[in-house]
């Protein structure tokens, strides 16, 4: 395990234990969440070392990578993913008169890239998991490379870089954001989608909130921290949007962890309520999508 002595977002030394969260999804082990007194960032501490973390992804049920179709929650996930794909594509296309060069970091099995390829984008992917990489090339023919390949591209190669539910898994935020800034063209678009620990469903489910997803999520980004961190790295905020389907999926999964009767139905109901509450608060959806540009 790797113990952090400073905030991984702002490097401030005053950090404190705040909550214990179980890995409900896989190992059933307990992990600690710390928070930073300076920027308010929440992060898993200690966290598995980079060598140890791969063991925590080893499940046939880790659905962002698998193509199995078992269970109602997986079915909801798949329906949501299809609808979300079109929504994601619209977000990106609305900024560009014509398709350009796109890099999707943490592209999993390549669904988003395959979708954008049909819109004419020249697509590239980065994915640490070798099985997902193989699935991506089989599925879309798009070449997906390892993380180490990031440093091999020239400066200002991409019109858009996307990280859909990925930055919360990234160990070295400073290195990764610097690399993204280097690779993005001036005026290019960076899209980040992140679970929101200040959302209504996070507050409702507490330590059972499925999007803590420790230890796979090493960061838990409150919107205020996203703004501060990206601003400090030289990105300019354009706008954010709530990802309304995520509330349903996360609430269903949280209900399952609570082992309540009728958990899928309860989850759907609470997902709906989370979205209704988020309509009345700024950046309060279960997951948020943030758009930034580089000047
Ligand atoms: Zn901090």
C-alpha cells in the first residue's frame, strides 16, 4: 500500500481521515477516505501501489470493460451506455464545424471511439487493460495503445481529448494533466466526466454510495476541486452538465450493496429523486461532465 502525506490535487500537507468505505464490488476490504484542508479534495489513502491495483480490477463483472449481459443492473447499464453515447457525441460535435482528431484516454473496449468514428473523427485510444485493448481493436479496428504511448505523440496533436470516468482512477494527476495540455491544440476541448461525491445520491447512500468504488477510484472529485485543479493547470472552464442516467445506475448498485428488497426498483426511484434534487442545485448530479478549453 502507498500512504500519501500530502493532497494529490494541491500538494497541501494538512490532510485528515474522514471516512471508512468498503470495496462492496470486489474485495470487501475497507479503505480510508482522506480530505484536504486546503482545497477540500477527497482521496483514497492509503491506496494500493500501482502494481497492486490491477488485482482490484480482476472481475468478470467489472462492467466498464466486459461485454457480458447478465442481470438487470448490467442491462440498465447497457441501455444507459447506448443513450449516453449519442449524448456524448452531441456534446463533442457541437463544438466543431467538422470532425478532427480525438484521443479518448481510458477508452475501455472503445465504444465511444467507434461512435465518433462513424461521425468522421480520426480516433485514437489509450487503455491500460490489455484485454480491453484487444476488444477495442476487434470491435472498431481503432488502434488503442498503452498509457506509456502518451509521451510519444507530438505537441498539439489533438482537437479533443476525453476522459469519461477515468481521472478518478489516475494516480499522478499533475503528470497526466500536463501531458493532456501538451497534446491538446490551442482552442481544443477537454472533456472530463466524474462521479460527484457532493451529489444527492452520494449524500443519501453515504458509505454505500456505489461510485466511491474504492480502491479503484483513488480520487473523489467534488466540483469545486475540479474547477480549482483544472484552473491551476491552465485550462479554461466552458460549462458543465449533469449526466442524468448515471444517477439511476449508481442508485441501483448502491441499493444492491445495502441488500434491500426490491433493490432495482428502489434504485430507479432514488435515481429519479437524485436528478430532481440536482435540478435545483448547481453541479449536484450523480456524475458531472465538465468541458474545458486550452487558450
Ligand atoms: Zn488539496
